[in-house]
């Protein structure tokens, strides 16, 4: 039995393309494995708090952490526990101003935390950070109003969404990273229709590929 952490970062509700994509993904997964556990974390509707000076001090307090500091980290602890419990992290996110929505960035800031999702040791030389988690599948579904954000395409230089998530995904314990994109939303023309069709048509193959990985993992575990 697998455990999916399903995140949605769009500020929109029903008309959100990424929410439609992630819910179709989850529905197809549940067709295969009805007893899979799905935790839905809707950061688009309920953004996590931003980190503050006191939050950072609490995160780095280690053994000396006070009760008040523990309380300050309680949201972070809950969000991290959800990642730890998951085998697959599914992120549906719009492109806002060429990057991720602030709500999703706030989520990453809450979960990328010293001694929970990474360790820091200067003895490691120039790369002192090391992720704690591993073995997870990370799936990212994006939608953008413009188009051509892929490598070598028209707007490739402006894609600060997927490369950023890819860098952060190390700390989710990503062993695999998959990305499905819808583009052209602002044009609303046949290119957008084709992009939507291609993304939804790709879902069954993607789900099957990830399920094969999940099954192999389960046998080994
Ligand atoms: C605040 C805001 C900022 C946006 N910024 C960009 C952008 O920088 N580049 C782009 O291609 N589309 C941009 N868009 C368009 C969205 O990426 C597009 O509407 C997408 O479908 C939103 O995802 P959703 O349908 O899941 O809500 C922006 C939309 C909003 C509301």
C-alpha cells in the first residue's frame, strides 16, 4: 500500500488546471490501489506561515529548544511528518511571475529544516548540506499562461518554477522526479486545447510507470 502526499498550490479552486490534473492523477492511482493513503495538503487555499526570525532561531536551537520554540515549529513538524510518511509527493502548481506561488515557497521553507530534512556539517567541505530523506517519487504538475519554458525553447530562460522545485526536491527525498506541463492557458486557443489533451493523455502512462516503481520498492522493502 502506498501513501501519496497530494499538494495543490493554485489560489484558484474549481477552474484551476493543476488541481484538475492532480485530482485526475489521484483518481487513476486509486483505481489501481484503492487502499492507498492520500493526504491532501491544500497550500493554495491555506498557505503555511512564512518563516520569521524567531522561527529560524527555534529551528537552529537544537537541544536547547524551549517549549515556546517547540510550539513555533509545530506547523513545520506537521508538514514534515506528512512528507516523511509519503512514498510519493504530488505537487500541482501554477507558474506565478515565472516561479512558484508564495504559498508553495512558504511550504518548502517550513519543511526544509536542519536535522529534520537535512543535516549540516562543514566537515563535508564545499557541500555541507545532506538530505535526510530518500526513496520517494516526486511528481510535479504545472500550468502556465505563456509557453515554451522547456529546454532550448522560447522562454526557457524564464522558467524559475521547475528548476527551483527540482533543487528543493532533494530535501523531499526525491529518488525520481517527473514533470507534466500544461501551457498556453492565457491564449485559450487550439494550442492550449492540445496542451491540455497531451497532459491528460499522458496521465495513464505516467501513473503506470510510477506504480511499477512503487511495486518494485514494496517488494524490496
Ligand atoms: C498571479 C498570477 C501570475 C502569473 N504569472 C505567470 C507567469 O509569470 N508566466 C506565465 O506563463 N503565466 C503566468 N500566470 C498564468 C498562470 O500560470 C495560469 O493561469 C495557470 O493556468 C494557473 O494555474 P491554475 O490553472 O492551476 O490556477 C499567472 C497567473 C496569475 C494569477
